[in-house]
C-alpha cells in the first residue's frame, strides 16, 4: 500500500513539474514575441515621418494612390464620378498629449503588424511538440498561409477600403453650414479599426479549416447557407463603404471570393477526414 502511495505521489509530482515546464516555455515564447514587437515599435517610433506622413495620413489627401487609380479606371469606363476632387481633410488635435499618445499607439500597432509573422511562428513553436508528424507538416503550410492572408487583408484594406471610408465619412455633410474638422484620435481609430477588421476577415479560410477539422462545419453546410452569407457580406460591404454600387461591389467581391475559397478548403479537409488521413 505504501509502495503504491509513493508511486502515486511521484507520478503526481511529475505531472506538476511537467505543467510548470510548459508554463515556463510559454513564458519564453511570450517574452520573445513582446521583445520583437517592442523593437519594431521603437523602430516605427523613430521613423514617425514615414509612419504618419507617408502611410497613416496619406489616404486623407487627394493625391493618394487609390484615388488616382479610381480616376483612371473612371476614365476607362467613361465615368467621372470616380475622380476625387479636393479631399485634403483638416485633421486637428484637441488634447495636450494627443499627438504624443497617438505617436506611441501607432508605433505599437506598427510593431505588431511588422512582427506578426514572427509572433505567429512563436505560437507555432509552442504548439508543434503536441502535434502528430502529419499535423506538423500541414501546420507549417497553415502558418505561412495565415500570415499571407493577414498581410493581404491589411494591404487590401489600406489601399481600397480605408480610402473609400475616409472619403465618404470625411466629406459627408448634413448641411453646408457645418464644416468637418476631424480629430486626430477619430481619424486614427477609423484607420486602425477598419484595417485590422479586414485583416482578420481575410483569415476566414484558416478559421473554416479548423472548424471543419473539429466537425463544427461541413462543405454541405457552407454551400447550403451561401445565400445567407451573400446577404451578410452585402450588408457588411454597404456599412463600410459609401452608398454607391461600385464601392460596395469592390468590397463585396473579394469577401465573397474568400467564402468560396473557404468552401474549397472545407471540402478538401472533409475528404481527408472521411479517408482517415487526418
């Protein structure tokens, strides 16, 4: 009896040590990720003219790339409505520490975006010891695809959705007697929230992959509910774009394409599950 008790205590102690070892390892991955974010945030902080003048504030000016592309496309289809006139929004700061705090905030956001592939890699390094050999092989590809999709979403949002949103909201007026003076905080929050939201939406195929793996969704379920998703995507497109059909379609089509890709991903995973490969 004493022998059994001793063995049980040793086993329990090994489990406790194993838990703390994992916790220590997790802490290491978190610390390295935070260091990467901090280093790149400091780099962004030291290059404020590039971060703000060339990137963050660029969509607020009428000479931004997207407005030029839209105008050229408008000429091709004989539509002058796509040409943006004098946009140049007047962005003001109304808090004593507003510009400094905004500088700090955007530096951290830039640090996170730039370090995102590395942070994702650190997460994978923590998880991969618990994966089976074939799961490790697929997870490496998923890591790369997830990073690419997020960055594509960020770029798509910045060059298309953000300029359209800023143009619509920044020039919208309820009366000619009311002038728009956009606060710096409001402008920054709009740019960051819209950019990140679309970046996350572009992770939809990865989300569907895991939901199919655990049996929450199937290809048939996604196909059956396609018409409802079309309505949802049209609604989202209408909310985040100006009230014209061209802008809405420019956002809706990529989102619908993502959903169709997600169906293909789900179908492929489901077949492998049926064959017992995963």
